[in-house]
C-alpha cells in the first residue's frame, strides 16, 4: 500500500446476539457485547483545506449508522437474518454503510478524495476484528 493520510473516529455500540455453530462454544447462547468501533478514513493527499475528512461529519455519520444496531438483538435484525453476526461480519456491515454514506456525499466534499476505509471493532481490551478495503470511486 502506498503512503496514506488517515483520520480515525471512534464510537461504541451495545448489541445482543448468539452465534450458531459448534466452533463458537458458549457464544452460541444469547449474550451481550459492547464494541468500541474505530473508523479509519484514508487518502493519499490532503484536500485543499489540508484535511482528510471533516471529523464532525464523520463522527455524526458513524453514530447515525451504528444507531441502527445499538441496543438491538442482531438475531432479530433484518440485515443479519440467516447470517452469523460475528465481530468480523459486523465490521463488514459497518464498512458497507460508511462507504455508502461517503458515496452519497454525507461526509462533505473532502470525502471525495477518500480511497480506503478500515473498520475495527474491539470486543475487549484483548481482541478485535477489522474489515479494510479500497473505496473504488467514492
């Protein structure tokens, strides 16, 4: 990967879920999780205002996206029906929605230069999962 500037914003979300499959052991049972969510916006060059993205708009957008799952049971959430809501899957779900918000212009004009996005969900102080990819024409 070439050199990149980045700005990262953080929020958190509290969910309930169960993860089906013997490999998940006790997590097959309904349980709660609090994820600290880091969203990293990346671009190779700063915009004309010398920023990566408007931090205020980024923070508000991430909070709005996460509100769709905050204090929800993901076993009952339509976006996770028939899927496992692993930490990795929730990271991808968040990525897809942040990428769509960027494409829709919700993060302002500076977001047009964003080329890569990384979502990291910390499920504890010892474990985290992430999804990262290029934005492809955001």
